[in-house]
C-alpha cells in the first residue's frame, strides 16, 4: 500500500489503473493513455499532481538564501506572483532536483519540488536555511491539480466566482496568484497552455468533479510522460540526477552565471564544466519503426567521436508525431544521425532540437 | 480487474490464445489480459507468410507506449496468413484482441487437442495465481 493523494478515491471511482510512482499510488491512465494525451493537445485534460511537494519559505533574508541555494537567480523575479524554473545543485554540480519557485513577497517564496526527492530536498533546504533564519514549511494540506490544454484555462476559470474569472484569465505565463483558498499558476508540464491549481485537500475532489463536468478529461501519469517528452521537458531521475550537471542535461538555460558576483551552490563546478567538451542532452527521432526507451545504448559516428557511446535517458512513442522520440545524452561533437541499439538491433535516429511539439503543433519535420 | 476469456479458445502461459480456424489452420493472438497489461499498442510486427516457426519461437512483437513484448509461436508450423491491418491500426489489438486483433495463422500437423494448452477456466486460474 503506497501513499495516497486526496484524490485517490476519486481516481479509483473513475476507473483509473493505479500504479506505484515513487511510493505513491497514482493513476497511470483511465482507459487509454493515447486518448488522454490527445485530449490535452486538442482540448483540456487534468492531472492529479498532489504528490508533488509544496514548500513555503519565509523570512527577512529568504531572497539571499534562494540566491545561494538555486542555480537560477530569484533576483530576476521583480513582480509578485512571478515564477522561475531552476535546479538545486550539489557543490559538485550534480542536480539534487529541479523545481519551480514563486516570488510571493519579499519575505515569502513558494517552491514546488518533485515527490520522489521530497525527503532529501527538504533536508538539503533546511540545512542551508538555518544560516539565513528562513522558515521551511511543507504545505501538506494542499492538493494540486494541473489543468492543461488549449481550452484548459477557460474551462478552469468557470469554477471561480464571476468576479475572479476575468482576473485569472489575465494571469500571464509563469505567473501565479491567490483566488480565495486557491493558488492558481499559469504553468505546466505538457507544452500546452493551462493552470496548476493548489487547493486545500478537502476541496480537491469537488474541484476535480466540477472540472470534469466542464469537459476536462482526467489524464494519468502515462499521458503526462508522453506530453512532457513531446514538449522536450526533462524528468528528474531519468534525464538528470546527482550524477549529471545541468550543462550536460539540456538545462544550461536555467543556470544564471550573471551577475558574476552571485555565489550559488555548484557555481565553481559548472564554470569548470563549461570549459570541457563533455556531453549534452539532445532530442532523437527514430527513423524506423519501433520505440526508443530509457537506457538503450547509442552508437555515435564521426571522426572525433567514433566508438563513443551515449544513452537514451527518456524514450517513448509520440502520439502527436506518430513516431518514437527520445531525450538522450551523447558526446558533444556527435554527427546528425546516430544508431540506437533496440533489443539487439541497430536503428537509425536523427538528432533534433527539442521541443518536438508545442501548443498542439509538431515542430519537427518528420517527412 | 476482470478479463474477457472466451471459453472456445485455448491459452498459453505466455498469454497467447489459439483458435481452430477454417481449413485446418490455427489462428493465434494475445489475450485480453495481455493487451490490457501492455496498454495502448503503437506497433505490431507479425511474421511473414511462408515463414516456418518452431514451437516457442519468438515470432511477433507487440509494442505499447509502455513496453515491447515478444509473442511466441504456440506450435511448430508454417505461417499461412498474417494480420497486415495491425501495421497501420495497432489499436485493433486493444479493441478486439480475439477478433480483429488476431496476429497470424499457422498451418501445423500437430492437432490442437494434443498440445498442452490451457482451457479458458485453467487460464483464468493461472491469471489469478500470477496476480498473487
């Protein structure tokens, strides 16, 4: 018996196939993973993401604390409600976790970290927060529902009071705000527009059912994975972990080296890594039939890289492209095509720049 | 989880079903339990017509969003037909595993009754044991 979110009984009633996900009993799908995927790309779908860990950080020096703790710079956040995606690094540059942090006030930031890394994240955060007199409070009483898709915001807004609806629809991308007991953010993990809604656990089932009445399709972790991979978004534990730094995980854009006088955990190691050839995370699209899957070996051609190998970090079948796609870590000077060992046979795959799909549209030429 | 297990078919421990088809050939597919466990299928590879198969030989691949799985020939024989519709519509196997989702037909000299297949009730018991 695993951990259960406040929506567990609702999932079971609605026919979910439940699987273990990092110790949590979570819905894999409610019938067809591919139909749920298309619902999000074409209309609106919703995910229970209550297993994720919401942490409030408060104190007079909380900003200084986060500027040390995170590789991205919360100093860039000037408007209350604005969110930032960042990695939290070990001193050697290894990724402890990836997260979203919201700037709520000069003395209050909110972070959302992964479920599977909750304990080590909280321990790490608390260890460093002590020096800054920052209070670290996990908001276990909050559930979280991600409503995603081209019609997601409009449908979700209908659950709010009439006077709140216009305001929630005016939220800009990567901004969040409180609406009564809800905290609504225009963020997500699918490559579609939408909201992530933090809501008191006791209200979660009612909100879920009201969203369903608006035509928002329940979607499980299966669709969540194909959607995020099409969107070129990393999954912690697959595409990066403590053994890899952000620069070899496709996350260089999340590291704020400027201003140079900001010290952050991992900076020195990353500055050394910048000078090395190293590896990089790329997108792959399989030219043949078959499905790329994590841990498949990649053979790389080319004069300087011949004989070197890479590895698929996340692979799946893309329902939008009708082809298999992947994220893979390969030596940096790779050729435009590679060979992937799929069940003992070599298959050609093309290196592409993620995302594969964004706002319902393929971004990769597959003709 | 309830499974559809037609009483007129025979079953293997690797979750294939076998049906006596017209003209003496045997029709082979995977069970409702197997398709449900795999989830949405995205690729199905069936053996070429004319191919000679050994008993227990991996001869087809069913690949879902989640995993790839081999299908084993339940008997030795020669492939006399395959379900080419599955290459463009693999979802037929999810929708109708005992009908439109059949995989291939096998011409074999071995009589169906003589082989060590499970009956529907034996397969049901086998699934219950496996779930423990």
